[in-house]
């Protein structure tokens, strides 16, 4: 095969592959593109490309064919020509394979994402179990709306406990000496409850901040 026939065949193959790539890229959903956004699809020796869309590879192939055309015009040796053709063949094969394996890559990335999410949830569950705030249901920790409801609930408890403390303090100031010890014990218990309630408020606020971070599961 002469050089002109070789170049013509390569460009025909590229044109056909370009249509397959365009069809492939247009069929990818936003969800798929997000899953594949940072996935390296190729050996760096073949293509500099990551993510769901493959058309940049077509551009790189076209540039390689143009470069080969210039080399042929300059009179490259047979071994260099064979090496260039082998490299082009490897790139065509790799790109066609990538088109066929996108669904597999998407499934693998989704499973990886689900696995990371499960690990994160178990980690948060363990943190909650170790937190000392067992009266807060574990499910609440995985729902931002419920977290805000829980926060408001604790704010209300804080107000009620503070009011109870004021009542006990007034009672202590005016009660008979024989009642003082009992009232003091009640007052101490209320202060402990208030401290625990405020710790819980801080704990819930931290969980809300985690939910509101852009990359909260990273």
C-alpha cells in the first residue's frame, strides 16, 4: 500500500470512528458524565483524556494522522513508519474499546460511590454511637431536615430547663432550711441537664455543617 492510500484509509477509519464517538457522547446523561468526570479512561501513552466524553480523542487522532502525513512528506524511514502505524492502530483499538466499556465503567463508578457512601454512613453511625447523645435517633443524623427539627427541639428544651432552674433558684432563696438540700440537689440536676442539652445543640449544629458542605462525603 502506498503512502497516499495509507493516509486515505486512516482518514476513512477516523471519519467512521468519529461518528461512533459523537453518537456515544450524545447518549451520555448528566448523571453518567458526573460519575465519569475524573475517571482516567486510557493509558496516558495513548490519549490524554478523562471523563465521559470521548471526542477529544478524535481530535488527538486527527492530529496524529496529520503529523504522520508531514513525516511521510519529509521522507521518514520504514521502521519509523511502521512504529507510527502501530501506535495509531493501538489508539484506534483503545478508543473503540472505550466506547464499548462505558456502561461497565459507569457501573463500577456507581458501585464505588455507593461503597464510599456506605462507609461514610457507618462512620457517622459509629461517631453518633460514641457521642453520648443516644436519645437522638440515629436516622436523624442522615437527614438534614430532621436535624433542623432536632435542633429546634433542643432549643425548646434548653428554654424549659432554664425556666425550671429560675424557679428552683427562687424556691431555694425562700424555702425552709430543711428543704434546701433537696432543692439544691434538684438545681444541680437541672444544671447538668442544661449542660448536656447545650452539648447536644453543639453536636447537632456540627452535623448540620457536615451536611451543608459541598463535598460532605469526601
